């Protein structure tokens, strides 16, 4: 899906003073000069305001036409359509003109809604590509990881590449570097702190980006059995998923997450997800947080 950002705003007419009759989108989703090109060139004043061209009385709508010469041929057909549209237009009760953002259900522009629309459109572009799956996590987590691997999460540098105008492309959490996917997932000092805590929890050595990438794909540099590979994959995926959630909470609600709380959240979520989905094994919460290798009975 291509998002036409400019065309997503529509003018709602109050008194018509601030809205350009031909150049703003108000009567339909495109400016009238695009929809009725022939008529536009015939208007005496191409920059006229709605207020000067349309008058509303209690019962009627008047179109105050001023043509350089009377429209004929194709333009005459367009004129009849335009007259009909103006006649059917219901004006706002408000005194001033306002904007409505037609990508949001409530008509109000918000960067959060925009981010989720971009999110869905990035996902939609490649939805026919196969993605990794781990039956121990909810689908939303598998989809998220697939998007990270396909570079389809809306970090600031990716939005910038797609022409979205941003104040800054720097990381919203640390402000130390530009926000790329690798920075956000691994190299940001806040993310690295979380990965280090997770590795320590599992008694593993140093964190390396390479092992994280392999873990995402279900491979691990330690020789693990298929069962433990799949459990370790859940941990890495949960960690990445919650790092991204935390980043969004910071951006949209300005709340943040500290290291110990982050680790606890990862322990809780991964426990909950595995506990509900695993077959023929029982899990012990206290062992899970102290020595996860001994938690399955
Ligand atoms: Zn950062």
C-alpha cells in the first residue's frame, strides 16, 4: 500500500475563508483543480477562496461562478458535475474551517496512528514472504522477528528513507547515534544492557551480535538440542520484542524501562508464553528465574 500523506488531509468548511477553492482538498479527496482541470483554467481567479465562490443560506447553496468564458464541451459536463457536488455539500456548523485526517477513524491526526499505518504498510508489502515461526510464542512475536530480519520495522532511518519528514533520525532512547535497526535492537546502550542481563540470567558468556542474529533464525553457536534451541529462541525473540515495545513507549508516551524491570518483564513474558504452549512438560517459576536450565520437569 502506498500512503499518500498529502492527500490524507481534508478541509472541512466553516466560513470558507481559509480554504482555497481550487487548490485545497475540501469537496473531494483531491483538489478541484486536479479533478476539473478544464474548468480550473477558465476561472477568472485561480486562487479564489471557497467563501468567495460558495454561499450558504438556510436552505440553499449558491455557486458564484466567474468564468473568463463560458465553459463548453467537456468543461460543460464537468461544470454540471461540480454544481451537483457543491449543491450536495454539507457545511460545518463551526465558524472557521478545520482539517480532518482521513487515515484515522476519528479524523484527528496523531503520530501514533501514522506509525501504525506505516507499520502495517511495511508489513503488507512483503506479506507473501515466508517467515520464521516458533510455536512457543504468539504469532505477533514471530511476525515481529520476521520484520526485524527483513528490515521492516519503522526505526527513524527507515522512515527517513521512505520520505517521512522527521525532526531527527537519532535514537529516541540514547541520542548517541542514528536509529538503525541494528542500533535499536542491539547496539543502543539500553538494549545492550538488557541483552547482558538476559545472557547473565542464562549463565552465558559475552553477548555478540552474531549470536543474536543466529538465534533469531533458530541457530545457536552453542550446541543445543532442538528443544533448548527452541527455548533459547523464545528468549531472544521476547527480548527483541520487549526492547521494541519499550522504545515505542518512550517515543509515544515518554515512559521508560530500567534494566532490572526489563529483565523481569522478559522473564515473565517468556515464562507465560512457553507455559501456555508447551506440551508434556511442566515449568517451575522459581527455577525459571534462578536457573532456567533446570526449570523443565
Ligand atoms: Zn540508542
